[in-house]
C-alpha cells in the first residue's frame, strides 16, 4: 500500500502532506480534495494542474516542485526498477512524477538527450505530462513500454 504521508517541496519551501480519504492535510490544515472531470477540487474550488518534470503549473502559475517520502513499488515484477528512487535520481534516473499510463515514448535506449528534452509522455488524471531529462547524456536503460501503467517515483529510464 502506498504511503499517504510525504513532503512536497514547492519553490524550496517544504509542506508536510497527508491524505486522509477525501481530506488533504497540509502542514496540519485540512482541505477537502476530490476530482471532477480530471480537475482537482480543493476546498470546493477547481484548480487546473499541469505537471512536467520537476515543475507544476497550477492555475496558470509555474512552480518548481520536488516530492520526498513516498514508498517505492515492491514485488518481483518490478525487479528491474527496484533501486531506491532517491538514489536512482542522483545517478541519472528519470522517475514517474505520479501514477499513470505511458502513452508515448519519444526517446530510445542509446539515444543522446539534453537537459529538458522530453523522453516520454505520462497520462495521469486525464492530463498529459511531458517527462523530461534532468541531465544530459545517453539513455542507458528504458524500463517502460508504451501502454504500461507506472507507479509514483518508479524509475522510467536511466541516463548516463
């Protein structure tokens, strides 16, 4: 079961987040949270969100984001992806920003990428998210295929 507590670092400021059913607790303050037609509804107000790599656009405003403290997927079917996401990211891994479906792979193993190049597109909550290279290098390992469902922080590919 996934961890319902994590830290969201937004523009360098940490926020302790806990999900309790339809409540989100942010630094001890509770907010109702739901989805309607693919839009997150927080405290009764819809907020359009677009995620791309290490940034999020909320209500048309871009923010640098980072997430810490979420559990890794476990099990024998994930053996190729079993490395810790934190260590993997430090080693050039590209990880899923949220659970979703890989709808398109734009780069292949052996291809050279530059920082900011879109490697694949992840669909989550009816939104398409460009997953971008955080480092320049060559894709050494592609761990996903088009049409595959992925978990949050799952290692998608490794760039060296």
